[in-house]
C-alpha cells in the first residue's frame, strides 16, 4: 500500500475513492473496519451479522462513493456510523430482534457469596435490558458509553441536539440501573 | 464554585463515574464538590459499580482478516462494473508495462497503418465490379457447358 495514503485524512481518501482508487479504499477499510464492527456488534449481538453489515456498508461506499457529499460538511465517520446503524436496524427488524431468554432461572438455588449468577446468564440479562430500551436510548448508550464518542458526535449521528442526547443517555442509564438493581436483588434473596 | 448535589448527580449520569474525564468547564467544580461531600463520594462509588456491571457486556472481537476480506470483495465488483472496451484496452496495455513514449509510438503506428490500409482499399480500381458486369458474368457462368477436353 502507498504509505502516503496512510497520512491522508478520511475525507481526502474518499476523494481518491471517488476517482476509483482501490488503494485508498483499502486504507480507509483498514483504518475503520474494527470501529464500525464494534458498533454493529453492539446493535446486532452477533459476530457474523456485524461483519456482514460492515462489509455491506463498505462495499456500498465502494460502488457509490459519491453518496458521501463533502458539501454537507459531515465528517466521514459521522456519516458512516449512520450508514452502519441503519443497516443494523434494518437487520434487527428483519430478524425481529435477537432471541434472548425472556426470564432467566438461577443456575444455583444457593449461590456462593461472590458468584451470584453464571457469567453468561448475567451477560444475556444485561443484553436483554439494553435491547429493551427505546431505540434512540440504545443508540445513545452504545455510542456514548460503549464507544466513548463525544456527546456532540453522538448527537450528530442520531440526529438530535446535544441536550436531547444527554437526556437520552440519562434516561437509558436510569432505566438500566433500576433493572440491574431489581435483578441483583432478586438474586440475593 | 462547587456543584450542588442534584447537578452533580445529573453530570454523573451524563459523563460517568470518572470525574477527571468530565468536560473541562465542569471538571474542577465537580472535583471540589466530590472532595467536600461524603454523600457524593458514595454516589460516585455506586456509579462505578454500576458501570462495572455494564462493562461485563459480552463482546466478540472481529475476525482478523475482516478488513482484508472487505478489500478483496470490492476488487472484482468494481472491475465488473467498469468492464468496457477502454478499460479492457488499458488493462491489456498495462500488462506489458510500456512507457508513455512507447505507448504513443505504438498508437501512432497503429493509426498510420489503418489510414494507409483504408486509403489503398478505397483507391484500388481493380476491386470495383459494376452491376452490369456482374450480371453478364453470371449469365456466362450459367450458360457455361464446360471445356471440351
């Protein structure tokens, strides 16, 4: 790969891709595939599906690079997050959400003081709580808490004002906290 | 100026348990408030525990070759889309890795040969056969009974 490409910013790489440069495309994929995989995985909870979505999004970009319009002044990553998220939401609608257990029975009636639940059960419950949140709250918590994006960027991706984004994060965390607490209390009984 | 309890609680939810990572404009007042209040310290501890639970969420790393796979999948796609005579011609030429000068010389000689060919073809009177002559020759052919040996 041309080392010059590695120093170019995303927007310049896209301009090269618009001219048909496969090397620029490779540089962009190399730089960002893991980042977009992470958010896709958070939304679809499956490695295969998340990888397929990231591939589909990048191939769309390769086929129609003019979809990204520099005139709109959106950062490439902000715009591409939206592309990936939309594909994830479409897939979720198709799959009617991930099959998560409705109610989880405790593996052990008398768990030890340190091990309350089986790790997998705990993860499944947490996943369910997150997936039960309204769509925009899910996006807010995934982008801000799990991906560590700034409130500004997350707000742009979701398409809301920063204040609204902060409110989404707060509501999501409050709901999650009360659900987790309720669940842990049940475990301690 | 230190922060009030409710305001601190709100920021805690918004920006997380690590006050050092809060936005600059509220960080120092947040830290001051935290230093001076046992209640707030308890609140932060509680938030840390909650965030710890959130961080236990399942995550699987992507395949190592994810990027390579995407790049490879894009290559034949574009080639197929762009397949036309011009692209084909340039691909064939690039196989021979000719310099620009050599490429120009080859092109000029090809065009020159074509022009000469057309000129000779159009200006050659011997190749011209009139309709009348053709009809006559056809009649001769039909009436031909063969040579007597």
